[in-house]
C-alpha cells in the first residue's frame, strides 16, 4: 500500500533509521551527499518515515536538515532525532530541544530512559524527574505542531527489572501527546517470546499505539520485530541491510518482505517491494560495504540453486525449493554450476548464455566432467560465470579465440630501501594470425600485463577501450600447502552496460592472474562480435595449454 505522506497510514508503518543508527555501524561513514541520496532512495521504495539524524550533534547532520528541505519527498515523512530535555531544565529552555525544533521536520523522535538502572546510573536523577523530562519534552514538540514519536530506550530490560516504572515512562510520553511509543530492545538481548509477551502486556495498559525497535545482538532482531507486529505493534523501526552499532539493527530488507509476503500485511505496495533488492545494493554501494550475498530476500545468493536435485525440482515447480517468487522482491533465480551440478543444471545454465545444450547429449556429459575436474583443481565457476560460458563455448567449438598467448615475462625490481618498486611486462600474442610483441610498465605485474595486452589488442579491437578492471581478488586454494599452494584469482571487469567475472587457478599467482585477465578480455570481445565456429578438427583445451589451432582471422 503506497500512500501520500499526508494520506491514511497503512496498517504497519516502516520507519527507517539508516542515516542515524545505521551510520553508527563500524566502517560506515556517510557524507552529506550520501545521506541525501539514500533519503531519496528510501522515499522511492515506499518507506513511510526517514530518520535523518540528530541535529545539533554534529555539523553534517545540521547541514543535512537544511539541504533536506529541498528533497521534495513524495511519500516519506522526515524525522529528526534527539534525546529528552536535561534534568532540572524546563523543556522550553533546553538547547537540544530548541535545535530539534529548528530542523523544521514534520516528525520529531525523542529517546528517553525506561530502565531504572539508566535513570540512576546514567542520568543520575530521580525517577520522578525522568518522568517529567519525558512528558514535558514530548509536550513541547506537540505544542509546536510536530508529530512526536517516543523511543523508549532499553524498554524490555527496564520492563523485566520494574514493569510498573517502565510503563509509567510510556504513559508520561502519552500524556505529553506522543503519537506513538516505540519499545526498544537496545541491547538486543531479548527472545521473540519475551517481546511478544511484553508488547501484549503494554498494549493492554496504554491507549497510545506501540512500535518496535530491535537490535541484532542475538541474531533475533528481525524475529523480534516480527513477533512484536504479531502482538500488535503498528510501526517497525530498522535499517537497510541491518547496518548499525555492534552487530547491527534489525534489517528492514528482511522485515518488510516478511510482513508483506508472509503475514499479508499491506505495509507497502507490490511495486515498491520489487525495488528493494536494487535499493539494498544501492545502500551497500553508498556505504562502501561489501554486499552480504547470503542476505535473505535481497542477497545475490537468496535464490541461487547449486545441487542438481534442487535445480531439477525448482525448474519443474518453483515452490519445491523457493519459499517466495524472487521477482516479488526484485531478485532473480540463479542456477550455479559446480562439481555438484548435473546435466540438467548445465543445460539450464547454457540456456541462460543463449547456448543450446540438450542435457542428454555426449557433449553435456563431457562438459560436466571437465567442470568437475577444474573445480577439483580449485576453480569456482559460480563466482566466474563469464569463464564458464567461455568453457562451454570452447568445448562445443562454437567460436575461435581472438588471440592466443605465445609468451609472457614479468619483472619487478627495487633499488634501495627507499626506492619505489618498478614492474615491467613483456607479452607475445598471436592476433589475427600475426605475432605481436608489446611491453608495458605497471603498478604491479598484473597491471603491467593488462597494459601490454591492451597495447596488442586495442588497435584491432578498439571496443576494449571501454572495458575497465573493477576488482581483483586472490585466494589461496589449499592453505596447508603454504607458499606452494595453488592460488585462485578472480577478476571483475565492466563497461558502460554490465560487469562480468572470470577466474584463473595456478600454483603461480602471475599465471593465475593472466588466465583470469585473458578470459575477461576474451569475454568482452565475445559480447561485441559474432561468434565464429572453430574448425571441426580443433580440439578445445584448457587455456593453460597453448592452442593456436583455434586462432583464425576475425570475421
């Protein structure tokens, strides 16, 4: 259910605090422009409330609320966050509350103490004074026409220690005019059964609606949020991808699909839900955090199938191994090829590449055996599908390679303890039937090899100028072998349209890098040129073996 930000509320509202709570996660630092871009994206995917930060806590958040006035949000309401007023200070004179009001957001969220331990040990004040601070702070916001939301910090721990006082803090917020009181599992230590029981008890004592805010310290943040909704909570607070302090906040990327697809709660529209996978990746990119591929619903592996029996089942009826349709959350099914793959998996994967490979042919069995052999050597094709496509096409003799390695040599030297290392690569290739000899310098052997290869190929294949190396990873295949172990190199390349990954494995890291780089460039050329069938007599081999018989003039 998509609503205008001034229209009727859905049965459960989604309150995102990525820009504040999420930014407290280790390794995450959003710039001002990052925060503005994320806010726009959250508005686009149907989030109802966006918590922009704590005005007055730092210059960046102050600047954000100034710039946010020009965001022109279509659906979300912007919230500013702060704590209740200070002890002994009238609310109207509190500088923090004045700064909060000066942010000019339609929603203000205040956090206050619910646990007697925090009142006595952190605030160092009386229980009655804490209640006054909560009530008067909320009342000030209400008097200024703000929608006032009260976040009851450490509420579940406070309730377990002294349930009457914990509820009294909520009543103080309600008396002040809070539109909603949010129960926070700030330490993330509760179980779903506890959350459910306490939310039910609170709802029986209060007239004001209840929300939920959970952390993931027991890996139960999502489960606790869902349990609270099932017990009657009407707002869920969380962050994109579960970013947050310590082990993170509850992830909205899981909560929202569960509410929508499992509990049939129309919290956002179907169209908005289908944007969440893309939005999850967007926030990872802005945060400069590596995507968690196993993330439920929106992760790259969420609907990936590897075992042959699973692939066979899901292709006959998707419900056999998929609990929801991946398209509902904007994701898609992936069939992975490995030594576990059967002929059906290979045939389906080939079809994704546009290759007709019937599963019951001798060729399919031969390719399956070659994949198993290479994976035994250390190849992992599920992470390098471009190399897999090349392997299938080579073994089916569907095209001739555009270039062939004759020889390469790299050298690295350093003069004196203060000197910078210098790297040079010499490369001899067969290209269009002609032998080339190029030399290039680089920041390292791989960079130099890439430069030498481009010198040889770009005059003939100018489209390679649009291809860039975007990632380079090296992994040891068997650490028990020590320095003699095989290494696996994964290369990611991209142009203006898409990206692709290739792999190389060898005991020598330079050779492994060459194999991955060569595949990456070969795949780039395959995408831009019609495949030319290899001659019938050609016997395809692994790229580590020289194979000049596959070389032919480019059509």
